[in-house]
C-alpha cells in the first residue's frame, strides 16, 4: 500500500460527513445523466447515501453497484439499502475490480482527490464502460476554497498543513481543474464541465453543518496529521475550537470549488 492509500483510508467518524450527502445536494449532475434501466457503477461509494439516490433514478429495470475499499463503510451502505433489490455494495478497489458486466454510467464523487495516480484510475473506469458509456467525475480544487470573512489563524495553519500532508503523498489538491485534460488524454469524447461549487451562506438551514466539515476533518484526519508530525495536538484542538467559534459568530459564507466533468467513450 502506497502513502496516498494509507492517508486516504477513512478514519472512524468520517461517515458523519458522508451521511449528510445525497444525490440532490451533493451530486445533482447525475440527475440529467442516469436513465431508467441503466447499469451504474459508483466508485468510492462510501456509506452509500448518494448511491441509494442513483438506484431511484435507474428504477426497477436498472442496477446500481457501489464499491469502496472500506469494509466499515460498505457495511453501513448495506444497512442503509436493506430491502432494495436494484442495488449492490461490494468491498473492492477499482484498480483490481473485475465485474461480470460493463456499465452504462460510471460515476465517482470526491474520490480522485485521494489518489496519487488519477490517470490510470480513470483509464480503468473507461475499460469498464459499455459502448457509448458515460463517465462522470465530481471533485474539488482545494486551493480555491473561499471563506468570508477569513478563518481563524489556527484553522488556517491546520488547513495549510492538511494540503501539504496530502500533496506530500502525491495527491492532487487541484484535481478538479485537471480532470478535463486527463479525459482528453484518455481519448474520451464530448467532454463537458459543470461548475457545482458548494456555497453555504449564513441564514441557510444547513449553514453551520456545511461549514463544520473542516472541524470534522480536524477531528478525524487531524489525528493523522498529528501522528505524521505535520501539526501538534495543541494546534489541532485550537483549530477545532476557534473555527467553531468563528462559525457561531462572524462567519458569513464558505464556497468549495467543485466541478463535474463528464464524457463518453
């Protein structure tokens, strides 16, 4: 297992972030792509919250498969989808995954940001697509995040260390802006780019929960940063407390730069 894979492993508690997502608030791009009867593969499905929404789009005549390398998250996904006959979850790595049939649509959301080899991973996804199949990838450019007003210094130090910790393992902090070029290099056609940046504004019902994602990152991934000597435990705890105080007092907005890049074989 390489360093990126080690650092990408989902720590306990990560599903608290994943479970807030659904196809409408976190991957609405799929609403215009997935059709009734489609066979769909969701790569890096996590706890299945978005995958379950995909199963509603394909209907009884379609089939959705969600794969993830985390046994814990797949178990949660199976619990969340109990009783649904058109959805299946498997513990699997896309790099070695060998399904019995190919897929009409392959989707992967917020996953390639965690790998150090996105081009070969995309190439493998293309191999699993049926004729005229569609590949759609949703991901961030973490260097274009915007907070208004600026976040506390402790959280800024944490966030800078978080990006360095990722980059040192070979992860691309700007992957969203590099996807189209990779698609073109892999020979995909009809490439489209949709800006699905996530903006949370004070007064929105989910405002505090949306902004709190970085406190949760500090609570979970932050432990890894401490272990790897990127930050101190004192800084981690200060970042969490100061950032949550900022949310409750002066925070007005946060924008996460997010692109959906879609193409066909």
